[in-house]
């Protein structure tokens, strides 16, 4: 099953993310905890799409259950994609690689102070 675990990305992504704001219909009314259960237990897709959130993902056997009451699969968590954030910090763009134009020096955490052609860099916190 070709699936993106990032909500809103691609043709097939989790649509029953375990997230209260995504699963409760926004109609301007306030609901008690008991009333909210009908949305948590609903088999319908979330009425609000959490675009950009990343679901926890598949288990060790590559199985994924897109059900709201299965938070081990569908809960959006920071730890799910921490590796995606850490990878560019560990190996920042280098000017000697083909196709990457970076103007050194590198700032805090290895982020380039110059701008690579393929991504806008954050403002430098300090420079040497």
C-alpha cells in the first residue's frame, strides 16, 4: 500500500488521525467530553484535515491501521519525524557537492549562513 504518513501529502494519507481538533466537527458549538466520544468512535474521516502532521506510522511488520482509536499508528507526534529534522543538521549542505551552492561560513548548528539555491536558510544566530 503506497501511503504517505504525512497528512495531506499525496493521494493516500491517514484520514483518521488521533487528534481531538481534527476529529471533532467545528460548528461553533461547545461539546462535553461525553458528546465528543461520538467523533472519537466514528469510522468517518476527520472533518478537519491536519495538513502537514505526520502520523506515528506503521508497526515493525509494516502494517498501518488508519483508525482514530489506534493512536500507536495514527497519533501525530514530534518523535515520529525527529529523524527527518536531525538529518540535515547532522549533514548540512556542503559547497563542494555538485548542484549545491552555499556561501560559507556555517552558523549555529551547521546551518549555512549563505543561501543554498534549493532552500532558504534561517537567519544566522551568530557568525565567526
